[in-house]
C-alpha cells in the first residue's frame, strides 16, 4: 500500500511549540467521498497561527491533530459530485479552515496527501506561481478583508504595526490601490529603509517595543500627517506597541487587534478616556474566527477574484519566500519562523517546486 507522511501533534506547549510536532508515515487514502478530493500537497506555509495552534491558543483543534494552516497542491482524485468543478492535475490552494461554508475543526495540511471537502479547495489560475498561491489566505486575504470591512478609501489614514511582514507589505500596496495612506511601524531601522525604498513611501517609523520612545514618535507622525486624522489602526504586536496605536487613534477611531507577536497579549485600555470620552472602538480580529464565520460565500468569492486579479496584474507583489525546509526539518522550520528580522516567510515542501 502506498504511503505518505504527515506532521502531527498530540499535546500543546506555549513555551516550546517546536517540540510538539512529530513526523510519521501513514497510508495514502484510496477512497474519497462524493464531495471530496484527494490532493497531493506540494508546499505549505509556516505561519504564526500554526505556532498558535501548537501552543493551544486557537479554536477548533482536536488532539491528536495534523499541523499546517494553508498551502498549495494538485488534485489526484475527485469525488463523484465534484467532477464538473475539479479535475485530476488541477492546481489548488488548500486550507485547514475551509474558506467556503462554515468550518468546525482544523483539517491540517502539513502532509503529503489530504482528503479535503470542496469548501477547502480554491482553484489557482495558471499565471499564479505555486509559492504565491500557497499563502493567499493569511498574507493577502487578511489585509484585503480588513480594508473592505473598514471601507478604507481616499483620504483615510491607516496606522499599522508589523509593516515589514508580508501582511504589512500587502497592506501598503492595497493603500496604493484604494488610495488610502498607511502609517507604518517596524522594529528595525533596516526594515524601515527597505520599505521606503521598495514602496516609495515616507511614512515608516521604528518603534522598538518600549514606551520610552513613544512620545517622540507621536510628534514625528503628527508632524508628517498634519491635520489628517488617524481613524483606523491594525496591530499584530500587542503590548506597548498596541497601546501606542490606541493612543494615536483620533476620537471615533477603530483599532483591530489581530496578533501578539511581542509575546505580550495584553494591551491596557482606559474605559473612561479611550472608550467613553474619545469614543474609540477596540476589536479583536481573526481571519478564521471573525471573518470566515460572518461573511457570505459570495463575498468570499468576490474577495478571491480581486486577489487573483491584483496578483495577475502585479498590483500586489509578494516578497520572495525566505527559508525552505523539508518536512523532516519541521522543528527547525518552526524555530526559524519565530526569529525576529528573518527575510521572507518560512515554507515546508513535500517535493521540489
């Protein structure tokens, strides 16, 4: 019987998530249900949410679980009800929490082969590279969904942290597409210089994660913006940086907190001053929980159509993948993905791209 590999975990570890993963050999499924397809996974991403799963911080995980949130593959077998929609050899994006319909549990994709429901499969256009298709959910759909939900457009100003991440870089490009201004916070001077050069923007600032530099930084940003109010902010860092963003919001503004890359998941909120007097809104946001569960399939498809169009016309260009690891090196891949200042996203491959 033909076999493949999968990366699983049977326990959580918030302090050392890299230690929970195990590579095992399993039989390749020979049968698929009428509404399913067997997909040969070619490559998959290592995202912060994958670390969150191994840390026990994500909903929908049933132990033992297969790791991996999203990736790219090729259809091998198609169920009877899907014959008109999918075919053998078709290129597809795959995800653990399927975009369409309503997901209940994670169907991890760090494996050679996966039987997945049709809702978890997104056909990939011929002109989109494999490594780009593998990351559209977290790195492209996340910022686009926030832009559309906030209704950002001409004259708006968005303050964002982690601007050097792929999500942050896509948000900068979306600002150019939809004509809103981004104010971008990064941790390192080298990253700030690279963003300024790559995207031709001037509003990039270094926040080192400590409150001591905050007042000077506020003055610099306000000087650059003039009278333009900051009504929107997104934060993936939390802690002192998240508090800084909340303080920078003008009255009536809204901030989406969607991560805690600093390792500190707490942001002080003054109920009287921030929320009551200044009427600021604080919202926790997750592409899996907040957006997928509340958005219609028609809207999801519309967003995907936009993504493919932006990528095809190169209005959005993703940075090159950083380090690529084989599945056998999953521990090294997880450790590498957590390193500050890394160049490019970390990817797992089941075969050569």
